[in-house]
């Protein structure tokens, strides 16, 4: 390891981390559109992002995958800019663009040299209100998404197991549905379904624009008002409120599928930000699985060689309570039950053996340092503010960091006992099957 890297590690551990102040200029148009602009003049580049408060949790029953399919269709053109024209304009001007849909929101973004960023204003304002949603394009893109589902989920044994675990962990909340949609639902989506969904959720009062880069906020806002200001608010829509009944017993699912090695997923219901337990759960996730020096890797991969790989994943950045997930692949020759039992033993150690201040502080510093690193990327900085805006307001960033800093070893033990318990878990086991030889 280089001396500079060693010095950075020492600094991160012993010196409290401070995030440099970021000035966020916030605006709101009469039609409800929120605009956040952060002027960063370090380099002549800028990112333009449009965030819509709609994801797979908002889809009507039997139409899972609407959000993701509509995200695809947003690149299929308007009367002003035909199919694929949007991306060609971006690329012709030296920019990049993309989009993605999640359980809770959908975001569209471009990255340009700062003198071209105003192109995004015209392009995004146009497709916010004038999307064509051609019936033939709908059928074509639906087939693309179905093939994407086939290759990424149905033909991938670990992803297929994740879908199974997620589906039985939730019995009432729409988080049980995959963002990409179930295949049977995708087959039923027609042009009118997409267009109605678009007109309901893709409107200025249900969106936020986030811009970060070498820009002049006053100049940009004049252009944004001119392009977006006359777009009418969307159709009346319900503020969908969902809750999941408390789980009162372990759930298990087994998936037999062609694979090389057995695999296990264990999911526990946990709260989401800004619940007070969120901070300790976030720190716990890093203690268990924050790199090769973490507890799970050292014990089960490096020392005991029971698992080929192992991880824990907790993200409290959801609109509703979600899951704390463990995943592990059995080491060749090891039984998956042995992996499961050792994993539970590591979880019990958290509950019964005192954590050191050093171990907790290291995990907290990892979380804070990631925020520092994101300041160097205008794209990641915009993403961070956009996510918090979707969760309730960008100012919650400060609340999150304050909560992380206050986490104690006692908090870690408390949340482990509260949530990582048998009656609150869902277990999925992948049992490998041999490849079927169809040749005679």
C-alpha cells in the first residue's frame, strides 16, 4: 500500500470528517415543478437530471413493469423529436444520457459540457408533455423488456432467487413486485396503459430538476421557466400509502435451477430513512460486510472457507420500509446449511459480544468518506440530492449525517436484536441442478 493511502486511512479514523458546505439554490414554479441548482465551477461540465416521484410501488395490480417500460418509451420520441432523436442530439453535442426506474422513483439524466446544458431544458420539457407512445413502438419495446427480463432474471439463478425471496417477504406491499415486472404482466401492457400512466405521473408537480455544474443559476432558471412554466400539472392522483403487516414467523423458499454452487439469501424487514434505527442499521451493514476486513468476509471466506463470497446489503433510502439482506455462495464441497448456520452465528455475536468503539467508528467513517468522494463528481452529487429530495427533501442529507455520527456500539446491538431475529426473516435457498442435455 502506498504511503499516501496509509496516511488517508489514519486521517479518516482519527479526525472527524467534515463535508464542505454546498450552496443549493432552490426554486419552485407555479405549476409545482421543483428545481435545485448547485453551482460547481471546478470544471466546464454540468449534469441535468429530471426526477419523477413514481416507481414500481405505484403501478396498478396486474401491470408490474409499467414504470420501467415507460422509461424505455421516453426515448421513442415526440412529434418534435422522433424516435431515437433525443439521444442522437445529446451525443452529437458531446454529451451522454440515460435513465433508470426504481421501486420509488424514475430519473432521466444528461451530462454535457456546461455551454451545452441548455439543450436538456428543451429536450426534457418536450418529452414531459408531448410523448407520442406509438402502439407499434410499444409492442416493439415491450418485447425488448421481456427479453431483458429473460436474460437478467429468469436465466440468472441468483437474481431469480432474489425475486422469489422478495415476493414472499412482502405479502401486502407492492415492493413484492420486481421493478422490471413479472413476465405475465408485461405481456398484458398495452399502449393505453402506458399513456394513462404517463399522463398521471409525468407532470411538473410530480417532478424535480437537479442541476450541478459550471452554470449560472439565474440564467438557467429563466430558460427553465420559459420551457417548463406553461406545462399544466398532472391529472388528479392518489398519494399511495402502503404498509406491510408485521411478520410473525420465518418464511422459506427453495429454488431448483441450473447453477454451479448453492446460494442463500436471508432477508429481514427493517425501517427506512428517516427512522431513528436507520442509522445504526447502516453502520451495522458496513461492520458485517464493508470490505475484506469486515466480520463476515474475514470469518466465513478468509478463515473458515465456508463461503466463496458473502455480503450484507442494507439501504434505508426507500419511501417505505424494506429489507436488510444477506447473501452467500457456498464454498465448493460445503453444504449450504453450514453456510446458513455460520451466518446466524455471526449475527448472534453482534447481539452478545461487545463491539469496540474503533470498529464502529471505522464503519461510520466509511459512510461519511463516501459522501466526501461524491463531492468530486457532479453527477454523483446531483444523484445524492435527487434521492433525498424524493425521500422528503434534500435538506434531509444533514439529518442523515448527523444520525450516522451519533451511532454507538449499544445502538448496533439494539437494532440487531430488534430486527435480525428468526420470526422476522425470509430465507431463500438455491439448489443447483444438472444441465439437461437435450441432444439424443
